[in-house]
């Protein structure tokens, strides 16, 4: 399952700490340094225990199918005129 799909379903995420994940999931996922060999178990347990208190993923509304479709439609209307 893609990370965005999991976030929309309200699932906890454990992701590599890379720029795109920091941008999209900074306040939602547990970001783990991909260059570190050990897994941060204590941080993981704290993340899971606090996960129920997290607000909905910040891009939940922007990724709703109707919103995405409307944005694509507007984009193509703009680029096709002229």
C-alpha cells in the first residue's frame, strides 16, 4: 500500500527519513534514518502509543479523488486554452 493511501486510511507509517517523506508526512509518520542499522524501538513504541492522538494527515482533503480530479480538470483547461 502506498504511504499516502495508508495515511488516508489513518494507519501508522514507518518511513525512511528522506526529503519527500519529510515534506509529505513530517507530522504524521515515524521517520527512520535509512543510513542507521539499528531500529529505534523506543521511538517506535512511543509513536504507536501516541498515534491515536495525531490529527488526520494534513493532505487528507487535498488527496480526495474529487479534489484531485477537479485540480486536473482546471490544469488541463488552463493549458489547452490558447
